[in-house]
C-alpha cells in the first residue's frame, strides 16, 4: 500500500491524506475508548454472573432456612399440643388416684387396718408397676389399681417433663434458624442491591458503546462526504491543493451547492456534485417530489434512498426495476398494496417470491387459496380459519383442505356435519354435552328425541337454530325465545 501510494500524483495523494487525517481525527478517540468500554462491559458481565450465582445460592439457603423454621415451629406446636393433652391426662389420673387412695384409707379405717399407710408407701417406693407386682404379688386388687394409677401418673409426668425439655431444645433450634434466615435475607438484599448497581453500570457502558457506534457511523458518513468532496474538487477546482485545513471548507461549499441545486431542480449539477441520499435528506422538506422529476428510481436507489422514501413517487414497476429485494419491498405493507394497485396480480407477486405473510395485507384469504397457497403456508395469515369462514368457506371445505377442528370457528353442529370425529371435536375443546348432542343428530336422531336429553340452552350452544330449538313457535316467537336463552 505504501508503494502504491507513492506512485499517486502529488495532488491526489495530498487529498487522500487530508481525508485520512480528518477521519482519523474523529475516529481515533472513539477507537481508544471502545476497547476500554468493551473490556469494562466484559468485567461487569462476569461480576453480574457471579453475583447472580451467589444470589441464587443465597435464595436457596434462605428458602431452606424458612422451610426449617416452618418445620421446627410445626414440631413445637405438636409438642405443645401433646403437653396439653398429657397435662389433662395427668390431672385425670391424679383425681382417680386420690379418689382410690381415699377409698382404700376409708376401708382400712372401717376394718381397723393400721398397716394401710405402710402398704401405700410401698407403692410410692416401688420404681415401676412391674417391680411392685413382683415384690407384692398378694397386694390386693384395690392397692393394685392404686399402684397402676400412681405409676401411670408418674410416667405421664415424666413424659411432660421430657416434652418441655424438647420444647426448650426446639426453641433453641428455632432461634438459630431465625438467625440464619435473617442473615441470609440481609445477604440476599445486599446482593440484590449489588446486582442492580452492576446492571445499571453495564447499562451505562452499553449506552456509551451504542453512542460510540452511532458516532462511528457518523464518521463513516463524514468520510463518504469528504471522499465525494475530493471527487467533486478534482473536477470543479482541480488546482486547489486539498488539505486537512481547507477540505472541511470545501465540503461546506459543496453542501451549499447541493442545497441550491435541489431548490432549483438543477439535476445535472446534482449529478456532478455526486450527492448521496444521506447528504440530501435534511436539505429539503419535499426532497423526493423534486428528485423524482429528474432521477429514475434506479439512480435514487444507487444514491442510497430506501423503499419507503421512493414508494410515494414511483410505481411498483419502478421499485422492482430499481432492484430492491423482495425482503426490502415486503418490509413495508404499503408497498405490497401499491404493487396491487399498480396492476400486479396475486399470481405475479407469488411468482416474485412474496409469501402469505406479506401478501395478506393486500389480498383476502380466499384469494390466497385461489392462488395456490397450501394449508401450511396459509397459517401465516392472521386467524386464517376465521378469515376463510368470513370469505364463505364451509367447515367441510376447510376440513378437506387439512384444517383441524380446533383451528376453525364453527359451531359444534357445523363441525360434526363436516365430518369431524368425536376425538377431533374433543381435541377442539368442545364440551362433552354439546358433542353428544351433535353426534346424535348426525347419526339420525330427531329433534324430538334430542329434546328428551338436552335443554334449549345446550342445543343453542351446540349450534341449532331458533326454529330447531322451538319448532312449535312462529318464526318471530322462536327467534325471540332463542335470543333470551
């Protein structure tokens, strides 16, 4: 490249160097900032990913802590309930034991037995009911009953004591889990704040990168303008030595000349100035009305004008002749409508490669069917089943085309008469009672027979008409009653 540049004529080389210097003057700061911002965005993305992972782990731990809190609290409530029941049982045992003791003492007094207190003490000294029975097998039924009540009471009291100890332990566990849950929640809140802060920083970096991208696009446009200015200067002012100092001034002179040429419709001069669409867009309010008088659609496309800018002033044939792609034309519904208005048939547009989605803005569903689009292609048309019904297609016709019952907008009766099976009607989401009614009717069941099993509201919902639901009424009366259902 350096050798080739040296072979250029001195004036041409100077102009090229001037363009490069002016472009680099604007581009260099952007090129210096962009890698730093890209690296910063990468670091922020990594930080966000780590914080997000930590947050997910903290949320999991917080959830687990909450589950343990609920579990242990439920356990505590169960223990407290058990203590309450055991306390009630202990009170009942104590009353029964005291009553039995009173009964035994009274009987001993009646017969003058002075050993009763000693024998009752033996019950209290025994460690269990089994040990007492083994030690005093002939104690008598009353003392045996008393001993049983006494040891049952001791066992119940011991259970209450153990349960209270369990409550204390559970309270300690609950306190520990509450601390863990609280710590996890605080950590989660801090991580959420950090995540939000990082995302905001990333958004700021991306905004700055987007701005740099926009500025680079402006620099590219600026470079194009300078290059076009150099080309113009070679013809209009060949003796001027272009430099980084005077080239911006030459660009302003050329811009002023472009504006004057547009206002005066001096198309020959515009061609000499080699103006681009980007340079002309903001110079005139009715730009396209003026340019279309002196330039073809092909020339304007070459200048950089888009489909939507040309479609108001040029025919569809002109747009096609200009070389716009199908995708470019299809992106604007008004262009498809213009193609139709300019005489292009649906068949011609189909041959050009336009599909249902693009053509649906200008043609009816039945026209698309007539043009040969199949059922799969027609799915690109919004609510195709309903559209075809409005265009006069019957449920049977649409079934023959491959549509499923669930895709159509007909009553249960119409779908059944079209030949859809019970399974297909069920798959369409129709209520079972309606399916039964229409299938009975399709199989030859009379209306009189249907009236025995189905009410007027059900028959109406199935799709039967007023005269079918109310055969004994006049047409007007049947219609009124039908509407009141």
